[in-house]
C-alpha cells in the first residue's frame, strides 16, 4: 500500500500501539484481506471511542472490527484506520421489573458468553452456543439460530454515533429484521454507528437442562458446520428455503475457485483452503449466486459484508 502522509498525524496521536500497513488477513476469520494504513487493537471501550474520535479529527476513514467474522476484506486492503475491538467486560445484574440481565462489551465473543449464561442457570442465549463472532457484530447483524436471535432478547445497547457521541439506544432503535439492523442497512461507505456494549434480558432456568441444550447445539454444529478459515454463513436464507441446500442442489458442493472452496459439509460455508485470496472468495460467491439463480430462479442475498471493495 502506498504511504499516505495524511495519516502521519493520526498515527502520532494514537501512540506506539498503532501498526502501519498491517495485513488484514491476520484479523479476519477468512484469513484474507490486504493491508490497512493504520491499525490499533483496543482492549477497553474508552480506547475504541478515543481512536474513532481521533480518526474523525484527522479526517481519516475508520472502521471497527471485532472477531472478523461475516466480513470479506478486499485484497487491496483499506485506507485509513482499522480499530480492532477486544473490549470484553461482562456484567450480570438483576433489574427491577426486568429480571436477570447480562451486559457485555461489544468485543466479547458471543459463544463464550452463551456458555457463561447457561452455566449460571440463565436462559436466553443458549442458541448462540458455538456461534462465531463478537457481541457487537451479533447486534449489527441480528445474529440468530435455533429459533432465537438478538432481537428477541436485546434490551438496549450503547452506541457510538457517527458524530462521535455515545448514547444508550433501546432495542426498537435498531429496527431489526432477519439478519439485519438499522446499522447494517446503512449505505456502504457511510460512516456507521458502532455498538459499544449490549444488555440482554435473560430468565432463570434449570442449569442441567441448559447444559444439555448447549451441548446438543454444539454437537449439531460440529457435525454439520466445517471448521477452519470461514466467514460463517455466506448468504441469508431465502424465504421458504435454505441457501446451503440450494447451493448443494445446484451441484456446487466442493466447488473451488483458486484457494477458495464451497464446503463439502455445508453449502453456505465458503472456506479458505490455505491459499485463497479475497478475489477468489468473491468469484466463488458469484459462481454460487449465478448457478442458484439459473437453476432455481432464486436471488441469494449476502449475509456477509464486503469491506474495501
């Protein structure tokens, strides 16, 4: 990536922890993605806010990423600043008129949070057992499985607005839809709000029954979903069907473009076999889209987000 002197002042303001020309492949679940001008890893929410505000002050583009799931970063990389959010504090409390809740910073990983709530005998998040990604990404994408989702349990979330202000937003503000939210629907390239923390409503339940359910879900995932470098579900399920089923029925199980492959185990999982580029993955996505459209007349819609294209 060609050096850009515009970002020198921002790099100086961010301090010694900032990294220059950092390959994004190190921070995405798919293990692809070119370099970014500046990258900083933040372990505290205050640091995430500070980095975003400094980027705005220096008129530099910026984006926040958590676990790096559900995104495909271009091989050409990104301009500006990437903030890797690792803020992961979790707090349980009993709220009058609401009952037990858990509040998690947005860098917390969703699957361990689901296990932690179940271990405490609190139901509501067990559907997220084994689900990749962070709390922030789950809120933005209204993550869900096994007839549960974020929209059904979110009480409110702290949001860093595009202008740098922080506000607590009720669940209704997010205007949730299937694998979508108000934030995810914002136009590509627009400066989006960032989820900083989320509070979920839980309910007391039998710990042994919850442990059994969590283990059932984990076993289901392990037998049906591939391991390795993958973004998770690539496409949303179309009404009345499943994207993976349609891709498999189109004869695309195991199909490869370069180092990218449609999983032999699940048609909606695209894998990096070790040498894939982001361009390989996108080309394979288009193969799947074209074949499903041609054979079944169904238009598959991406669940993942394209970043830097």
